[in-house]
C-alpha cells in the first residue's frame, strides 16, 4: 500500500513542484525564524520538494549545512540547481536511514509532508527522523489527539492527522496549535526534544521569541486576516 502511494507521489508531485515555489511564503519565513532559535549547524528536511523551505533557512542562517530528501526527481533537480552545496537526495522518506547517518543533523524537520503518510507507516518514519537528529525534530503538520482521515479522493484516504506525542513517546514533545498561515496540512507545530528531557540550549530571549512566534504572532495574524476579510466584504457591499 505504501509503495502505491509513493508511485502516486511521483506522478502527481510535478504539480507541487511547479506551483509550490512561493506558496505560503509567510509560513516559510516564520518557520525559518523558529529553526534559527536552536542555532543548528546542519538540518535535514523530510520531503523537501523543490527546496523553498531550505532556501528560506539559508537566508536566515547563511552558514548552515543543508540536506533534503524528496521522491520527485524534477523537484530534486530544481532544488539541486538552486542549492549546489546542499545534499539533496532523490529517494523515499521510508528509507531515510539508507541515505543519512545516525545523529548526522542538529535538526530534522518536515512541513506539510507527514500528513500524507498513513497511520501504519508514521511511527516508522518518526523513529528514523529521531535517530538522525542530535537535538531537535520539528514537524509543522496537523497534530490531533484523535487522529483521523482529513481528505479522501474517490473514497481513498490520502491525508491524515497524527498524534505526535504518541509517535515520539520516548521524548519530550511540545505542541503549538493554530500556527501562522497553517495551510497545506500544516496547522500545528510539534517540537520534539531529542537526546534528553531538557530543552537544548536556548537563551531566555530565545524562549520568549519562540512563545511570540508560536503563540502571540499567530493570534495577531489570525485576527488581522479576519478583519481584512470583513473589510473587503463590507467594501464590496
């Protein structure tokens, strides 16, 4: 079943590759600022597509070592062309351990990718991600304490919410809800602390900034959006 979904990803991935370069730009920049708080020297993106998230991170942390994996060859080729010094692999995220070494990266992340993984495979991918990370795993996805199918195509499920606290039950997990511009199945932020039960070294100001980015800013953004929509409707009337 998982293999069939990978074949479908290869066939439909060009749509995302061609239309995803500037999609949710605010969210990409927001996420890059969160990554920067942990001062990683190396990061890996699970399901990097054409590399837009990684390029945003390079702008915030120019010296960072970038790596990514995606199953779509065209997307990978584009990512490589824009980031020649990055290690971009064309392969399945189910085979992460074949392409990368244990504890190779300070931080491993995904954005709107894990939502496409069925329940029977999600724990395996989470386990592999945790083994590759030294300090942090970040998932900007859709968390739910009661996982469910979020979308079907011809009655075939292809998007799910997952319980990241259960997936990473060996580690400390912090969930932030209603994140900034939570589109594309990325409505929650799961922060997984790898290696110990304590938070990796982050300054007091860094902790305040994390709270601001994950709690206060999304709240303000949400209401600015509501006000804008209401104003537009009122002006049209």
